[in-house]
C-alpha cells in the first residue's frame, strides 16, 4: 500500500505516515483556538467591579416611594449601606419593576432587598411579598423639590439600570439591546451612562420629556452610543435626565 | 418593533405551511417514496418538527422521487465537488465578517457634557 493511501481509523494504531500531519493539525488547532479566544476577549470592554452585593446582606430602608419616571425610594431611614438622604432606584426580580408597587406611590414605605452596585449607581432589588415592600406607619415627610440643572447635551449610552448595575455584564450589540429593552419595557429604571461625569455622576436616571417613562421611540437607540439633549434635575442625590427624544442621534 | 413583529409573523407563516405539508406527506407521501416506511406509523409524528422546518426540501424531494427523476448514485456528487470551494470560501468569509463587524462598530464617545441653557 502506498503511503498516500494510509487511512486513519480511530481504534487502530495511527499509520506512521499520518503521525506528523495529525500532530501538526492538533497543535495548530490548540494554538488557533487560544489565539481566537484571546482575540475575542481583547475586543470586549472590561466588565469592571459590579454586581449583586449579597455580601452586604439584606438591606431594609424606609422612605418615600416615587413611581415617576421609574420606581425610586428617597430614603428617610437608611441601612448600613444605604444612608438617609439617598435616592435609590428600585427593581423587582428578573426584568420587572418591584411587585405590588402601584398603590404605594408617594407614600412612606419600608423596602427590603439586595443591592446591585456599579460605581455611583445603586439599585435595590425588591423581592416579592409584604415583607419586602409595604406601607410604613406615618405620613410621607415633605422632601426637597427637584433642583433644575438646565438643558444639556450628553453623549453616552441608554441602558437599563439593573443590568448596568451588575445584574448582567453590560455587553454590546443586538443581544445587549434586546436585554436592555426587555428590562426597560418591564419597568426597570432606564439609565443614561454618560461618557463623562456630569455634576459628579456618570449614571443618570432617564425620563421622557414630561417626566414620565422613556418614550417608546427611544428604545430604538438603547445600547448604542448616542448624543441626546434634555433637562437635568437633581432629586435627592440622583440626577434625572428628561430627554427630548427628537434630539436622539446615533454617534 | 415592527421589524421584530414581521419576522415573527413570517416564521409563523413558514411553520403553518410546514404543518400543511406534513399532513399529506406523513399520511401518504412518505409511504409512497420510502418503501421502508410502509406500514410503519409510530415514527411518523417524530418527523413533524423536521417537516415544519424544511418543508420546501421535503416537497422538492417528494416530487423528484414521485416522478422517478432521482438518480441516487449522482445525488451527492455536486455538493461533494463544491465542498472544497465552500470550505475555502468560509475560511475567508468568516474572519472577514468578524473583522468587518469589529471595524464598523461604534467607538465609545468621548464628548464632554455641554450646557445648552442654564436653569431658569
């Protein structure tokens, strides 16, 4: 039999003429996949330090709940990690707003859950049941009115506040966009990740021009780098960016 | 959103067409074109998902076999001949597609916030 007719069969010894070829292919494949893995990883942004902070334990705070544009609590009695005076975005489990929240708007509530944190972005994920979100005794105290900071043009990315805070590692592309849009339409607060800090904040809670939730046309611009104009106001320690959707422009 | 709804509608239409094809094919057609299937019924429901997906191919093969135009000896020759070219083409196209995707993706913005109008 001529050497070129040698045939590889897995359960027989390797034909001598094929050994160098098989060894070279095996080494080349290992090298190829290692290089491809390194190349794919090098094209991604570093995920940074973010995520669910189960190590902080369950946090329970009292404060005034506001559902506009998205659920936030203005903390009046804080916990170890969420001090009084903070304004904290709220979400429920998965891609949803906190459950049973509609009847508690503008009321004093007790809220308990786990913190998600990335940099200066905090979110409290509220579990189901009255233990985690219920009306507190007493009337809601008068809180400072929003402080207007003017009309701004910002560059950055529209994300949902939960994945951006670390529930997911914010990615890029279509799956990132679909994930963010599902979260935002599910009632999770939308955030603007600014390319540069504004008034010390990189993450701004987003709202529509009238202070309601993000308008549907803005969903076409999520998870892409955009430029957008709008009014910024400070509520507690949280900046709210009321965008003008007509000025949204992909960069 | 409208594009997504259109895609789902098209997929739904495709699957319904497959369902329509699967009824005559699995009740009569498969027995006519495949002697080993005659009198065998239990396996036929297992083919439904496949027929839903590749019903045009099912119809085409059914037609070829019914009309006696099938030449089994030649059936795999043209694809086999094209495999070498297809492999080379993919080896070039896949890296090119990845590199093109990386080249045209957005670069992170660096613009500083601009105050357009001070608060009133």
